[in-house]
């Protein structure tokens, strides 16, 4: 009885091993087909690259470009009279800035090195005390008092320039 069970176990193990080998063989066949397909694609791409390089070489050949230039550009050859002697060239370029005036680029550079102003724009300087200005009397006869300031911020911000950001706008 033990012998029959052992035989069945061995037969089962052989069947499982055969199935595993078959699976490995099937996977390797699939991988080989995939590899052949990729190699074919690489071969086609290399052929395409070779054809494009040949076409590029033909398109950029100097004789072809010269023929196209003669056909479409209608250029005239350079005559020897178009060249001038070096002695005829001006000695120096014309001066755009007068010799006795200051250099405008130098002035810009000098102004960049100035220290920044003491006020950064983030804190308002103290405002002068508001003055009471008498307003003209209305037609009804009773003088009107000046309207009270809504708050201290309105009184200090009146007439002040807008705060600047920390960047330099030039």
C-alpha cells in the first residue's frame, strides 16, 4: 500500500515537473518571437536612417545647391570694382558722444553704486500736524466746522506718495 501511494506521489511530481517545463518552453518561445519582432523593427529603422542620411547627403551636395542658386536666385558675380582699398576705410568709427560730454553709460553705472535711500517705503514718515482751515460760511449764515478726520491713518496718508516695493524700477 505504501508502495502505491509512493508511486502516485512520484507520478504526480512528474506531471507537475512536465507542466512546469512546458510553461518555461512556452515563455521562452514567446520571448524569442518578441525578440525577433524587435530585431526586425530595429533593422527597418536602421534602413530608414540610412535612406534618410543618403537623401540628406544628396540634398546638401554643393553642386545641387549651386544649380538651385543659379536657377532661382539670379545672382550676379562679384566684380573686382566692388572691393575698395584698406586706405579708403575710415580710421575710426564716428563719435556719437561729444568728447567734452559725460559718458551716459558711465553715469548709469555710477548711479547703480549709490546707497539706497534711508526710507524703504514700508514705514511712513511722521506726518505734519493737520491744520484747521476755516471754510467759507454757507448761505444760511451759520459757520460750518471742518469735518473731523475719520481716523489717524487718513490724516497721515493724505498727500503722501504710494509706498514703493523693495525692487528698483529703472
